[in-house]
C-alpha cells in the first residue's frame, strides 16, 4: 500500500503511522456522554473511511486519508491542517 504525502510524494505505508479515525474532538466541557461516545463508539465500515495518518518516518506531517477499507485503495490524501474533521453521528 502506498500513501502520497502532499509534501514528500508517494511513499510505502511503512513510513506512516495510523492514528485513528478522522474525527473532531469534543470540547473539554462537552460532558461525559460526548466524551464516552468519542472514545468508545466507532463505526467499522467496509468501504470509504476517513483516517488520520502521520508521516512519522518522513516529514512528520499529519494527513487526513480517505481510504477504501475493503480494497485499501487511497481515494484522497491531504494535510490534516487543511481538512475538516468529521463530527461523530453526522453524515460526511
């Protein structure tokens, strides 16, 4: 599997570290239910899914990757700082 870093170009996935689903973090005062849902409740889709990866053995950039989890096809890659993160429970 290859991931195209916007700063470094196409690289083997072993240069990257998977950091989880690309979800917005609740506000600190959001309450126990919101934080419980953020930490414990996750979709496990077979198909397109947005994830955070870090180019840990390269430039260190955080990336938002849209990947098909069934085929591992990379659908889109962008710098995380330029991306909107999904809010759990809302359609993307």
